[in-house]
C-alpha cells in the first residue's frame, strides 16, 4: 500500500477530507510548519503521527526545507501532499520529490496563482472560479494539472461565500486525485505532463451565468 505524508499550515479541512475518504493508502504522518495548526489536533484524533517544524526556528528557506525533508523522509512516503501548506518551497525541495509532490490551490490555475484568489476573482468579475490539484514544480502554483472543479461566481458573492463554494469542491477533488495517484492511474511523465491511465473523468460542461 502506498504511503503518504500530508503537510498543513492551519485549519486542515482538506486533510480531514483525505483522512475521511477511505483512500487506498496509508497516511503515515501530518506535518505542520505551525505548532498551533488546528489540523494537527484533528490528525491526532485520527491516530495519525504528527510533527510540528516551525519555520521561524530556521534562519532561511533552505535550512527549513532541509529539516522538513528529513522529517518527511523518516516516514518514507510515496507521495507528499500539500493541504493548505502556506510556505514557498525551494527548488531543491521540489526537485527532491519530483512527480511525488501534490498541491491543491483555490483557483482554476493558471489563473490566480498566489494568494487572495477569491478576492481577485471577484475583483475581475469572472463568472467561473474553482480549484485545482496539480503536481508541484519549481514554478509557484503552476505545475501540471491533475483535476479541477469549477463553480459559478454568483451575483453579490463575497470572498467568504465564494471560498466556501470552492472549498466544498476541494474536498471532492483532492481525495479523487490522491486515489488516482495511489492506484497508479495518474502520473507525471518525462515531458512534465500529467498522464492518465484508466482514470475515469466525468466532464459535464459548466456554463456561467446559467442559460435558460
Ligand atoms: C485551501 O483553500 C487550499 O486550497 C488553500 O488553503 C486552504 C487551506 O484550507 N491553499 C493554498 O492557497 C495554497 N496555495 P484547509 O487548511 O482547510 O485545507
């Protein structure tokens, strides 16, 4: 059975979705860069090993990433799953887990990489927004896409309302993506593209605003 380590920084609702999904893998540890991350307590309640590696204990990104990698490697995971892990990772770290490092981002990448995705989508007046699961490459938030979910942006939406609508979809697509990975149905090829082999993808068109 494949082994995964999950990295979080806060609430951990995506981690919770992964823990509850009955995935065909062993979640061997949850690691946070914040000792007070709410998700660490949730993981403990599920009987999962937890570690806190506070980034502020390190003088630079490289030394933090080295400590993080040492902790991750002690669990010998097949995949490292970022679930609301809010640290920019060094190129060395990303390359160390090439094809095995996965992230979820609250936008339809490549639109709205970075922070404050919901606010920026509202400001731009887009009608469709969403979330993306992707392989991590050294380009921030721009690695090959595994799965995306789109939601409509509704008239009078606030960033909070939109983020809740998107988060609901995150909790659906992240377990799906990790399931495919663990079953060997999706992988990163030599051309740095996501390749699907036997993964079933339902693809109804989503058009917004709604058409009568
Ligand atoms: C999620 O919306 C996730 O997509 C986002 O942080 C939130 C974490 O929530 N991640 C990023 O913005 C990464 N660039 P959670 O802790 O409840 O899963």
